[in-house]
C-alpha cells in the first residue's frame, strides 16, 4: 500500500490496480459520534475516516476485534493493571 501524504488532509492510499470495490456502505453520525470517530482515526495514525471505519468493520467481522462497552473496557484495563502489579 502506497500512502500519499498531504499536510492538510489525513493520509490516503493510492488505488490498487486490478481489484475494484463496487460494494458501498453508507453511514450517518451525529456531531458527537463524528468527533469520536475523528479522534480515533487521528489516534490510529491520521487515517481517512472511511478507511478507519472500514478497517474497524472488517476487524469486527473477522472476529479480530471484539467491541466492548466502555464499562467493560474500564474493568479490563483495571484487571490488566492489577495483573502487572502482581508480577
């Protein structure tokens, strides 16, 4: 994958020759949800929003990423911290 860097926009990749993606998914978000998505995409390396969302969708679909609620995430982080202190 070749990335094109633009200072005013997130990194974008060039189109891949030989493979087309004709299937599209259309999503709508309110302002709060959109800011959460922008923040996550920036955190993951200034990725374009559609690319970031697509990567997350594929990870969940392939069971490589399991979404958890915020409360469950907090509990898991605390368990990991506790485990590290015990080692």
